[in-house]
C-alpha cells in the first residue's frame, strides 16, 4: 500500500483519521503504531515481524545506552552497546538488501575461475528497509551523543521507527528532531488544512507529472541504447530527471503533509535541486535528510573537513560510495555514488574556482549535465547499458543504427507533463504568493470569507479539491502508478 493508491486514499486514511479524532488522546500513539504496522504489513505481510524485532532490539539498546550514561565509569559499556546496535541494524540491512548482491558477485568470480559456485535461496527485499535502518541508527546514536533521552515507553519507540508517513520513502527523520513531538503534539484545523494542501500537491506531482513522464521513460529505457537517436536519448534522461524528482519529492510532500495532519512537523527534504550551480549545491538541495544523515553520522565522525586534503577526499568517496550502495544493491548505484563524490572532489580543487568564475547560466548548465549523466547510471539496469546510453547521448554511437526517434513517442500528455515538470522545478514561490494575495483580495471583494487563520481563499481550496478529484479519477482508471523505491 502506497500513498498514491485508492486503498490508502479512500479506506486506510479516512478510517484512521476518524479514529484518531474520536479516540482518547493518550491512546493516539497506540493507534498510530497499530496503523503503521498494518500499513507496512499490507505490502510486506510476514516481514512486519522484522520490523517488530527491530523495534524491540533498538528499544533495549537505547535503554542500555541511557542506563550506562549514568555511571561515569561505564563509558566502555556504552560504546560496546552502541557497537552492538550498529552491528545489529547494519546486519539486518546487509542480510535483506545485499545478500543476493554479495553472493551473485562471489559466484561470478568463481565462475570466471571455473570453481564451484554457492547455492543460495534469494532473499526477499522488504520495502523501506534502508529507511528503517537509518531511523534505528539515529535513535541509538542520538541517545549515545546525549542529544535525546531514551524513550521508556516501547509504544513511542515503535512509533518513531514505524510511523507510516515516512516509513517507506522518507524523508529520514532523525530522532532528536521529533522526540518531543512523539509525546506532545497539537492537532489543529490550520495544521489539518496545511497538511492536506501539502499532501494534495504531492499527490498531484506524483500522479499527473511523475507517472505520466515515467511511462514514457520506461518505453525509452526498454530499447537497446544503440538503437536510440540522440534526441530520443536526451529526451529519455530529461524525462527520468523529472520523474525521479517529482516522484521522490512528491512522496516527501505527502509524508510532510500527512505528518502535519496528525500534528507532526517534519523537516523539508527538497529545495529545487535543479536550479543548482554546482554538485555541492545540488546535494544541499537534493534529498536533504539523507545528505544531513550521512554528514552527521558518517562524514563528520570520519574527520569531515578537519583532515588533510587527501583524507577529506577519501572521506567524500567513502560517504558517496555508501550513499550509492544505500540506494540499491547494484554496481550502477555504486558508480552513481562515486561519480558524484568525484565531482565534489573536483569542485574543491582548482576546477571549483574556475566554475565559480563562470557566467551563472553556464554554472547551471554544468550542474544539470553532470546530474543527468549521473541519472543514467541510476536508471540503467546494468553498467554496459548505461555506458552505451551515454555514448548515444553524446553522439559516440553508430548513427546508422538509430531506429527509434522522439516523434514516435511524444504525445500531448507527455509534452504537457514535461513542460509542467520543467516549470515547477523552478522556485515559483514568490510568484505564487503574489497570485495568492490577488486571489485573497478577490475573495474578500466578493465576500466569500476565509478559512481558519491562515488567509486561505475559497479559490485555493477549490483548486485543491479539483486537483484531488482529477488524481483520484486517474488512479481509479488503473493507469501506470509505479513505486520506484522498492529497492530502497
């Protein structure tokens, strides 16, 4: 079950909201925990037991770290407990996400050496295992660093680790950012409207832009790269750049909106990454919660920027190697991560000074080209296909092999979705606020009134209702609606 499904929109969410409103406040966390486990079990069935095991173990790890903190002579014990917690959580992640990858690569080496291979049963990848792992590590590490206190109520611990809005697609919520909200939060009409608005915006981005462009992109990436025309290859990766942004940011929007509806405030996860002038800026704007997690829990402990230059570069490569591997158990993801790490290193060298001296549009162009080439590795099923695709993009393929052209795949709907995607990839907030003020003035003039204390006009609410209705109609028709984070 995902947010952009009719079951979630018309069954799970309405029933949960009704129960949440009428239930005694002290029981709301229990309700949310049960709902979150049902939400996860809907798609993963018995693998919800893995979630429960993770909750139980991390609950006790945190209590032990908290307990030994009271004894000034127990520093070693605290470090041992922290190490055990890290080993446990990373161990779960490695087993469920990387076991197949590891054994497949070992067998490939053995086959090349004409040696007997391992026989193993493929391990199922539970949805959202990477997010669960990072939340669990954040919980124990924050307590170890005295940034938060261990929660003695197992329901509250379970709620943080399994809260359904951010369970399967982020953003990654660090424990110290949300610890107080778990035990004390306010649900209001203003928050409800603001959260609903954010959810509908995210749903619209997912259903109307990401899904439309995604179907087009899947067609292109199913064609042998050497048979694509240069134009179609570029259209394909432009389309995927829009799909991955609008799909991922849409889930973040919906998660933030859902959290706000239930009284939570999650941090932002995207800030118009495609307006970046460098790869360094891109990672300050793209998947912010992941960037901050790696910075605070890995890069800084490795030494961060405080080391000698060569060690800093090594730290960056380690972080982005693991960042790529976190996204998926495939060499294409590893290459994607190292590729970004390499450009971050280059931007610290003389190249970075040259880049900063360029005309701003050229800086934007550089960042977009680097990011889009990187997305080829992210989207391709294997490394040879990615290389072949990039060669086609830059005209290094065999021109007379091109059999597929852009005109055969572009429909009015795809063209409109691409245009809307490009437009809304840019920060139009200031223009929107101007338009909103004009609509509010019109709203007052015709005396329709205003909702709550937020100055929201009836016109805005009407537009949101129409957008939700259109999305519901599209989803009800059973059209293309992938969940592209199953590998995360």
